[in-house]
C-alpha cells in the first residue's frame, strides 16, 4: 500500500512535510515528488499516469496559487486524488483552495483545508485502511490518543480556573 505525494514546487515542502511525518508515524510507504502542472506538465502527467501500474493506491496533490495540479492528476488517473491547497500567495490561499475544490462533475478531488497537510495524510490513511485492518487499528488508536489529549487539556484548564 503506497501513497504518492506530488507537490507543485519545493516551496510547498515545508507544509507537505507535516503530512509526510504522519505517513511515517503510521508506517505508510510513500513517494514524494516535485512536479508542476504548469512548469513540467508533461512530466507531471506521465508520472501520474504510471502510478496505478506501479502499485500506488492514493495520490495527494499539493499546490498553491492557480493550483491546477491535483485536478490535472485526477484527470489522468483512476486512483483517488486528495487536493492540498497551499497558502502561498497574496490571497491567503483562497485562490489555491478554489482552484482545487471547484472540480467539474466526473473528476473528483477530495480537497482538504488550506495548508491541511495532516488531514490530507490522515484521509489517505483512512482510504488505505478500508483494505488494511492493521492501519485501521492504528487509526483507531490515533483517534483515542487525540481524544485523551483533549480530556487532559480540559482537566488542566479546570485546575487553572
Ligand atoms: C505552485 O505555485 C506551487 O505549488 C507553489 O505553491 C506556487 C509557487 O511556486 P514557487 O514560485 O514558489 O516555485 O505551482
């Protein structure tokens, strides 16, 4: 089970890394590449078209500004594509979000929040966990520890007030 992460620029890496760390924590195999829908369109399409045959299951496409990358990828693959809008411009990432989320019907891109790299990775893990009991168990444990952290914070605040 493998996830491919394609980012439009190396300037996206700082945000994308947060998602890569989650994939590492869950022990999910991934490949991360810098390929642009505008600057290297032929390479990006060629790479995306080969992923299914290479055994990948999910693709995360991260891009900012006129963020066409996830949509272009979704157009040339049968694999599910998660779009990660990067806040990289003077419009606070709203341009990236709208470019990614407003896909025409027939070509879905599951779009997460602006800079939501963690959720992109977690959604990829949830998709993989449909066929992986091991990942599902890890995901359940993740949710439990997240809830425990909130309960601990609540307790701490009660003690302070
Ligand atoms: C997009 O343009 C990239 O995904 C990046 O978010 C944005 C800016 O790229 P750089 O000019 O920093 O390379 O294609």
